[in-house]
């Protein structure tokens, strides 16, 4: 037996602990109306996890707990235990006996136990479904609901059948896969939208990165060109540098020494202060003056003499005139040595006077003395003598002066030579200073240009020492400069670069790739889910069709048995749902013998129940359900149909445990054991085993 025992504790009308044992396959529960028979079915249903109050015929959970007005007693909790034999492993548990327990207290706290260990409702539902005890299947048929399967839509019927056929799990898997597919597609849409959203930004970033890369390329090329350019430029610059610099200190010393010598020698030749020279000059000047005075005196005497002689001669002959002119010429010659203008003027006056007197004398004859002539001549001789002496003296002084100036010139030339040398040394120093300064300026300019091109001079110089760069011609250098200029122009045209763009590009493209990857994964997931759904649908379809085939065999068999011929079968049918979708459903086709009736609708209530029972037995047989609990499914049958029903019951093989609540004597005669339920005086349900006759009497 599959269900070995039911233990009820304070369940509905059952007060305290009540135990039902099921030692045989076919058990009937009989008893008067309201004695509590259906409460046993409710107990099984509830213990297996039923949540519907309606199915349990209650309005709240605590309605399940025994309470009696007559006894004025309410129990604090109720508990139902179902003890199953699991030797065949119908439950997926490693126990030979499985005990499912459910308990509820007045506070409506539900608790579930598997083999007395607390568990979840989900665990109970799962193992029950595996053992084909599903609450929505056909294992437990409530009172009046056997023909429910005839009343439902084809679609609902298909779902009920699938559940009964154990295809529910596949169906759940399929629905899960469908839900997953739906959410995957939604995710896919979302992610595709996200990807689409960032795409323009990514493209714009990519363009900027391309531009950036172009700038970087130009920069690299430019740097190489500039390196070559600067190395060549520096090479040229270094050639400007003085390789054998002057010893400035030595030169300065030399200049200082020269200056000292110049000063000293200058002093020696009196350039600076020489009294001796001055004295000599004064002496010469005085002597000259004296000579001039003597010459004047002589001129006066000569004039007087001339006048006296003229008086004596009374006439001035041509010879005299010539003489006069000659003396004038001599006189004038002697003036040439004169420097003093005043003296010259004075002499000119004397001369004019002399000429006047000569001319006067030549015009009118005058009286002369002879003694006077002699006197004058004597005087003249004296003056002449003195003049000679003085002239001699002057000559000596002039010679002395000449000698002195010769020495002066010699020394002066020496000084000049030294000065020239000093100036040459100055110029040399200056020239070198200018050259050095020029080089420094060029070097500064070069460094500035280097800096402008972002080269560090120190690094550059190190690099220059080790460079393999070839030296190029001036023309090539010009071409290089133009190339650099062009590169710089290109850089300006390319605009400013923004390093953040690169980081942002990487970030966005990483995100883009991530989204792409996700889209790929989701696409793959979609494909997998679609093929899983197809596979599941195929499996369900195949199993379902196979099962329907088997069910139809049995259905037709039972139908023909009960209706004495005819035919019945389940057929697949396409059915339009409310929301317009097409769904597969299962329709029932019957063919009642001797009539042409083919529709279920026109059958009587009893006939409908019989069709439903045929189908129920066919399903139970096909599914090899281990337990079938039915509540008064035979209530609507007349005697003849009850007999047929009892025949079928007897013919059922002993693979499905059968618990039936019945008032039907035919049914009672077909079962192996009967439980009687009565109400005690306190309105408590009471259980006891009955013999068939007792049962019949009790049922009546
Ligand atoms: P019928 O043959 O008419 O179908 P039955 O034998 O199936 O009757 P049940 O429906 O199982 O009878 O039992 C109903 C009885 O159980 C009622 O008398 C009801 O008062 C009683 N009952 C239901 N819940 C409780 C409860 N919590 N405490 C006590 N009695 C209860």
C-alpha cells in the first residue's frame, strides 16, 4: 500500500487523535451525512499543501481546528500526518517510509514536517508532485467535482492533463524558459538601446582620438626633425666658439705695464711738464727780440746814413735807387724770421718812413753833415758787430733747440709705438670680448629656441655628445627648417589636444565592448532559451501525444464497457484565447452507440458522470498514479450504472490505491475494506472498521 496511515489530531470534526490504517488497495469510507467522511479527504488535501480555503471548505485556517459547542471546547491546534510506504521510491527520498505532517495553531501559524523534520511548503509540493500526488491533478476528487474535467475549457483540460501526466515540471521549465526569454529580450532591448545611446559619443570620441593620434604622430616626427635641426644648428654654433681664448689677465698686465712706461717716458720728454724747454724758448724769444731791436737801430742808422750820403751827393742816382731797393729787399728778408705781428707792423712803419724820406730826399735837396756820416758809420759797425754776436748766439740756441726736438721726436715715437701696442692689445681684447658676447647671445637664442620646442638644453647637450645624426648642408638645413615650420603649422591647425579624451574614450569603449559582450551573451542566451523551449515543447508534445494515445485506449475501453459500445477519445484542438493567442487544447469526442449523439452537452447528469469516471480511470491507469481519493463520485449513478461502476472497480488492477467515500452499496461490495464514520453524542466524528453488511446498514 502506498498511503499506509492517516493520523488526525483535532482535525475538523475529529477530536483528539484518530488513526486510519489502509492495509488494502480498495477502501471505502461510509457513514451518514455530516458524520465527517469528507473531512478525511480534506485532511489528505490539507496535509499535501492545499492553500485554497474553498477547496478545504473553510473560511479561515483556524476552521480546521476541532471545536465543540456541546463540549464547550476548542483545541489549540490541529495536525495531520500522512504516512507513506516509500519502498518503491516514489518520493525522491532515501527513506522506506515518508511521513508528511502539517500543523496549524489558533494564531494560524502553519508548519510543515518531512519525517518529523521541519521543512518548507515548497518541499512538500515538490515531492508530492514527483510522487504524482499533485493537488491539481486527478488524485483527489472532491464531492461533485468528478465531471469538472468535462466542464473546463480545452486549454484548461490540457493543463490538467499535463499536470496529471507529470509533464508539469517540463511545463514549468518551459514557462520558466519563456519568462527568462522574455526578460532576456527586454534586457537585450535595454542594452541595445544603451549601446545605441553611447555610440554617437563613442564615434565622436574616436574621431577626437584619431585627431589626437595624428597630433602625436606629427609631434613624434617633428621631434625627430627638430632634433636633427638643432643638432646641426648647434654644430654650427659651436664652430663660432673661440677655441684658443686669450689670457685676459696677462694682456691686462701688459697694458698696465705699457701705460706705466708711457707715463714715465712722457714725463722724460716733457710732454707733461719740462721747465728746461720753456727756459730755452724764452731765451730764444728774448734774443730774437734783441736782434730785432738791433736791426731796427741799424735800419734807422742806415736811413740816416743814406740821407746824409744823399745830401752829399745831392742827387739820387739810378744806382742809388737800385742800392736802396737792394737794402729794402735785405731788410724784408730779415723780417721773415720775425714772429711777432706788432714788431712786423712797427717795421713796416719804419720802412714807409724810410721810403718817404728817401723819396723826399730825392725830390728836394737837403743839407748834410759829414762828421755825422762817420758817426753813423761807427755806430753802424758797432751794431753790426753786436748783431753778429747776437745772431751767433741765436743760432747756437736754435741748434740746441733743434737737438732737443730731435731727441723729443725719438722718444715720442717710442711712446707712440707703445701706445699703438697698448691700443692694439685693447682692441684685441675688445674683439675677443665682442666675439664671446656674440657667441653667448647666439647660444642664448639657441637655448630659447630649444625651450620653445620643449627640449631641455642639458639633455640635448648630452644627446649631442652621443649623436649619430649626420651633418647636413646649409641648403638641407633650410629645407629642414621649412619642414619643421610646416609641421608646427599642422599642429596648430590640428588644435589643442585633450588628454582626458583618451581616458574617456577608453572608458566609453570599454563600456561599449562590455555592452557588446553582454549583447552577445544575451543573444547566445536567447538562442539557448529558444532551443530549450523548442526542446521542452518537443518533449512535452511527444510525451503528451504518447500518453494521450494510451489514455485514449483506456478511455475507449471503459467507455465501451459502461455504454455497451460506442467510442470515446481525446483530440487535440486549437483554441483561441481571450487575448487572441492560439493555444493547444484537448477536446473530448464521444460516440454513443445506437444514437448519433456526439456531443457531451446533451448527455444526462449521470451519463456525464460516467464519461468523467471513464476518463478518470483511464488517466489513473495510464499515469500509474499511486493513490486515488474520490468523494462520492458514484452518487449520481442509477443502479445499473452503479453496478457497471462496481464492475470497473473490481477490474482495476491493484496498482493504484483507491479510497472512496460512498453511500453506494454496489461500490461497497466492490471494495476490500470499509471504514465507518459516525458522530458521537458530542458531535465528534468516530471511526471504526466495518463488515460489508454493517457498512450497508450504516450507509442506509
Ligand atoms: P455527507 O455525507 O453529507 O457529505 P460527510 O460525512 O462528508 O457528509 P463532512 O462534510 O465530512 O460530512 O462533515 C461535516 C461535519 O463536520 C459537520 O457536521 C461540521 O459541523 C463538522 N465540522 C466541520 N468543521 C468542524 C470543526 N472545526 N469542529 C467540529 N466539527 C466540525
